[in-house]
C-alpha cells in the first residue's frame, strides 16, 4: 500500500533493522526468559542487552528501566507507585493538555479521593509555570508533566521544573512518550523521578513500553504478579518486542541529529507551504518550542475529519486531534485548553513526520492539500468566497 | 537450536501460521487501528476479526472480549473491576494454588483492607469445595478459581462452582490461562463472569492476552487511558499480536481433539515410562483430572534445578516449579499446598507437551532421564543405594 505517512505521533513503522532483531525470537528462540533451561536463559540475556540499550538512549542505568506493555501502562505504573508510596498525600498536579493516559487516570483519581490541579497553557500551548509552582503543597504526592505535547508538539521545560521540585519531597513524573526518540533526553541532567516511554512511537513494535524509575525512588508495582522485572512488573517478558525496543532505541539514538536537521527542515517546508498557500490557516503551538517533526494547523470553518478523508483518497495519512481521541466528535481538549476557537479547533490537522519521509512527499502535500481545503470550504455553510459568514 | 521442548505451560512456540498472519502488520501495515485514515482503519478491521476468533474459541460474543497485554493483566483487570464495582464488599475467595498473578495480587489486597480466604487442596491437588462454599458470604466481592493448575495440571470443577454461585451476587472469575487452548471451554454453558486468557500459552506471541467479561458484568478499567477496547483498556492496540492471537485461537480450536488424544497419549507414555523406570518417583496431581499435556513428577532426594541443568545439556526443556517462580529457591507453593514433602517437592519436574512434540522425543526423555536421576542421587547426601538415609 503506497501511502504518504505523516502520522508518526500516532504510531510509527517498525524499522526493518528492528524487525530483523526481533525475528529470531518470534521463530526459533521462543523460550521463556525466566526459565531455568538455556533455551529460555539465552532469551533472558538478550533482554539484559535490550535494557542496556534503552537505558543508554536516556543516559539511565539499566536497573532503572522497567519494561511495560505500552506508554499508558508506564504512566499508570508511575502514578500508582507515587500514590501508593505516599498514601497520606492526596494532591496531584498535572497539565490541562496531557495525553488521555494521564488525563483520564487523574480524572478517575479526582473522583476517588484526590484533589487534582490542572495547570493551564496559553494560546501558544506554553505552560503556566507560576501557576504550577503556586500550587505545590506539602500534600502534593506527584507532579506529572508531559515532556512534549502529542498534538501541538509544544515542549515543556522539564529541566527547569525538575530543578524547582528538587528540594521538595514530591515525585516528579513525565510522560515523555513523544519526546524520547525525537529529542535528546538525559535523565542524569534532569531530576525526574519517573519517565514514560513508548516503543511504537520510536519505530519499535506496538505493545511494548518502558518506565524509567530513578534509583532511590519509592516503588510499588502496578502489574502485580510473577517475579519478572525484579518484582516490579509481573507477566511473562515480551521478549521479541523488548529486544526490538532495544534495537529501536539504539537506532533512534543515532537519528536524533537527523530529526533535528533534515526532519525539522521538511516539517518547516510543509508548514510554511501550507500556511502560505491556504488562507485562514493558523498554526497551533509556539513556533520555536516544538518537536521538530510536528506541525498542527487549523483550517478554519471546515471539519478536520472531512480533510482527513479527502487526503486519505490521495494516500496521505495525518491526524485530527490525537489518534487516541479520534472516534469522538468532541474537539481536542488540547486545542480547547489553548483557547483555539471552536471553528478552528474542529478543522485542525496534525502532521507528524519521521526520518522515513521525503521532501518529495512534503511537496506533494503542499501541492495537493490547498485545493482540498478550497473544495471543502466551498461546500461549507460557514464559509463564502474566502470570508467568514458567521462572526 | 535443536531442543526437545516440553515446557509448554511456561510458554509456547508461535505457530508458523500465526506468524504468517502477523507479518503484514509488523511490516507494511503499521497504521494505528484507531486512526481515521484507511491505512489505520484496515488494521482496525483485522482486529474486529481477531476478536471474533477469540470469542468463537470460548463461545463468547465478540463484545465480551477485551484484549490485554498478558494473562497477568487480564487477572488484574478482572479483580480490579470486581472490587471497584462492589466497593462495600471486602472479602475475596481464591485457592492456595493460584498462579502468582492472582496469588501475589490477593496477598497485596490482604494487606490493604481485604479479607482473603484461601481454599485448600488435598494431596492430589483437588480443591476442597465444601470449604469454598462454607466461606461464601454477603461480603464476598469476588471468587477467583483457576481453571487448571499450571504446575500440577489439575483441573478444577468450574462449571459446578459457577452453578453454586449463580444465585448469589458474587463475581466469579477464573484464570483460565492454562485451560483455554488445551480443553474445550464454553462460557455460555458456564456461569463465569470473567475469565483470563493468555496468548503465548496457546501459540500466539508473548505480550498479548484477553479477558472475557460476560455481558452485564459491572466493569471498571484497570488500564485507564484512551478510548481503545470501548473504553475498557487504554493503550494503542497491539495490532500484530492481537491478529496473531485471533489466528492462534482459530488454530487451537481445531487442535483440541488432537490434544485430548495424541498429546494425551504422549503425556501418558512419558509419565508411565518415568514412573516405571525411576524408583522413588511420585506423580503430583490427581491422575484422571488433569490437563492432557501436563505431568508433574517428584524425584525424591534430589534437586529439581540439578535435574533441569543436566536435561538441558541434552536439549530437554522442562520446568521445576512454575517458570514464574523460578529464580527463587523456595519450593513451589502449589506442591506445598498439596502437602508434598520437602524432599519430594524440591525434586519435582513439570513436563508440558504440545502438538509439536513427537513420540520420538518422549522416548528420548524416557530413556535418558533415568540415568540422570541415578547419577544425581549417587551424589546426593540424602540418598544411598536406592534408599533414603534420612527418615
């Protein structure tokens, strides 16, 4: 299937090198990594190596990495560890723009005995740090701030927040699912306690993730079961996928610079082209503080879903809102938190690139999307001849 | 690597047909199943089919199947759903011989406000049903009884227990990880509320599982996050593995009879051969109420680990205790619950076969294991010339 895939914040292609690394463990070497026999033990040794590779990408120690089944599980694990280890504290701080893995979990906790403070963002998606610091209290069990927003691509100043929290006894967790693999991340420089990583966002397979837990951070398992992951996550090791994740981390580590240069330049070319060629197109998110692969653009007075469907006919894959909220007709909670008007939030499209994209693909989109927008606007009751009918 | 793999209760080989079904989704079709574009949607449609196949194996409706990351997650999901949906009830009933996914979870809950009743088994591993029924109360939130024990292979009378519980408002859950794929399981005949299934125990990949939730059973998600699995399990769908699990369920459905005949006959040949050729070898588990693929034999006065290591040199893979408790020196909690003496529990070996085994392999083990046992006993301080030194 020939597609122009610009939906890499939703999920990524498994790198061929990653699949090559996985294949022996999907075929001949299927032993249980925890078994006594060598047929299982040899798999266990590959998991040791994978853990080292994941750790190396973020400059952690291998013992600080727990493999999970996905970013959502990593988030749930971090949050449960924090609140179970500090049972007397009943306050949580997070942002208004978190991924549903955090947002919905904290909404659940807010109904179950916890007080949750939701830190706002401004119209460019930038976090209100003073609001955050003003709400820290002796009762705060955990602060969860995503490293980079999945929809707008806006990067939050994790290092700065970590410094501010360092002197307090508050667990600092970051959902870094969109950051790790796209930005340099060094946990030794940053005073984070816990950080969530997802495999399928960085060219590993779906169904595997990791949680960084800084040495000395109190921990209590979320997935209670067997002794795996040194009693920190029960369940038979997902060996092939863990080994694939190790390989993927090794690969993206060597691609970070390319993402910052070639991918960023393609993203800028795409963004500039669309903003120039389409009237009433607005960029969502602060221009100079974003993931290098992401652009989120609102095309006013039309529906994002309609744009996606027409792009789909040309094989262009992108997203309106985050993939995790698609299927619902509500506009994205991220764009609403940024105060993007309803008429613009509904027509927002997120393009997220990877090293597999080409300039040719970018040019194809820049050429073919403007006429789609024009056609849709001509059908829209809210739009007439380039001007808005409603005020 | 040429091995005689008799450790199928620990994990199984991915069936080649299953891997074939997965490959397109590990390569070309990597879209996010929840995406609006067709590149993702086509993956979503394959997940619909996979769900139908898993449902068909146990005679459930597809809407009653939730995909998870493993059997442990299925267990945790079931238990959390039951206790969150019945917050005033603080009593749990389970068995003394559950898998660590249930055992350790209930031990955790026992320290956190719940009263847990552990139903004993007799020396043959058979459950004390009267004890179970005597302990049911108005306060009981959930009864968790495994369908078949992973170590002894003993099958519990789930249908009978379900009938007894039917008139009471108690959630009945079964960890059926060892049963589904080896025994006929029909949830419409059995009044279970929830049932855990694991992919990698039935020739699907590691890292995928399912939970059956009977229509009408109150539910609350364990993995809180995005809208996936109809808001019942957050996290990007692990599409390739889910599709693999669908195929595996289709396959094992057609192999159930072969397991009951050919595999059972190999198991019996192995068991009879070993019990006949090795003195002081004892069968653990009731002979006529076991999984057709499992035999657990204690070789008195020697260490299971030593037996495993020497078998390993011949390429024979088996298990001492369950794989999930290996790495620890404690004897299996299952065998202790059955009252197997220390000197016998330590020397227990579990062989678990699959349709991939051959009679030739069985004969190889029956021929080569007795001299191993003899050699080890000659080195044992507790054994001399076929007789026990200690009383």
